[in-house]
């Protein structure tokens, strides 16, 4: 039996083709809000607006996935207590440590600041508030780039990557971080997007490769919880009254639903970040005068992925 929230995500994806066409119209018409903007400025404004929404939703999705995983760990602890075994809430294994979450959020914040800065580039005018935010995000990203190439820094980040991959990530974070700190709004948009495109792709790949690992970790943890619950039922079924036995058995489908919810949430996060990288690539091409129609389509797909993710995590029950 599927979780209602899972059905919501599946149905949403099934209607994607129709919704993307509507979103494309939004990207072209609403974000333009005046035909005085040249096409590339219009597209850049659309990219910045959509990317900002998707990245904010992605940060919320990380926190929602962590919360779901914490509930799974608490359920394990309850079973241990029922079996008269020691358990300490402070020793639960989180999906991501606070430090690891902070690293991912700071990477996303830097991507958000970068996308916002592109509108300043096309306008040729810097916003004091955006400049301050960009400097902070850029400084944080440069710090990640410096530390992630060291063994202690990589361990704190929680990323399971090789030293060679860490060097690529370090180069990407330092490049985008330096751009944000020493942002020049009068620079040419085609040059900026072309230079930053491989770095944006590298950071999105870093996050998405990590999400694949998080999905596998979450699945293994939930399966372990279900086995632990089943063992408890088998060992205590003669000691439990009918109501207690029923309550314990009913936990099994609940664990399965929560497993599916966490996996669907992480899958939606993966899709959003994948679309973010593809849309920036299309923006870089359009800035060079290549295939602006592709950029329009990608903007629609990016916003649709972000809306799917936001709708899904907001549908999850809170406890």
C-alpha cells in the first residue's frame, strides 16, 4: 500500500508535461514583467527567480529528511527500551550531522547568491543587500573549499568522496566563492556563465552523488528497524495481549510508509538539483546566443521539479 504522499509525488510527475507548458508560460511572461528587458536579461531574471525558489525548497527538504530519519532512530530506541536494553537519545545516528547539514546549506546558499548576482550583472548595478549576502556566502564557500581537501575537513563535511574528487570540489567552491566575494557587476554575462558552468555542475553533482548515498543509508536503516520490530514481535507474541500485539504489528506498515516518504523526498531533491545544473548550462549557452528555446524549456522543468518537491514535503505529516 502506497503512502498518500508518495501517490501525490507520482501523480504530480505524471502530469508534468501539462504543467511544464504552463510553467514555461510563467517563465516567459510573468518573469518578463515588461518588454523593455532584452531577451537574455529576461531569461536571467527568470533563472534567478526560479533557482532561488528551488534552492530554498531544497534546503527545507534536507531538514525534512533528517527529521524523518530521526523518528526512525527514536523508534529503534523504543524497541531497545522495551527489550530492557540500554539506549541514549543523545547517541542516535542522524542522517546528517549538524555540521554536515551546514556544509550542504552553505553550498546551496552560495548557488542562490550566485544566481541572484546574475541579475545584477545584466542590469550593471549592484544591490547593497545582495552584495552583503554574496560576500557572506562566498566567504563560507571558500572556507569549505579550503577545508574539504583535508582529511579532517572532509570528515566533518560528511561527503564520501575520493581525494581527487575533493580537489575538484575544492576548485569549484573556491572559484564560485571568489566570484561572489569580488563580484564585478559590469562583467560580461556570457563570460561569467561560461566560466562558472562547470563549477555549478560540479557542486550539483557533489550534492546529488551524496543524496544517492543518503537514500541507500536511509533504506538500510528502515529495513533494520523493520527486522528489529519483527524480531521483537516473534520473541514476545506470547507475552503480549491482543491489543498490544496488534499495536506492534501495525508499526510495520508505518515504518514502510516512512521509508517510502524519506526516499521520495530525497529523490525529489535529487531531481531538483539535477535540473538546476541543466538549466544553468542552458543559460550559459543562451548567453552565447545558442538555443534560447532550450533555456525556456529548462526553466519550466526546473520550476516544475521545485514545485513537486515543495508540494511533497509540505504534504508529509508532522509529529
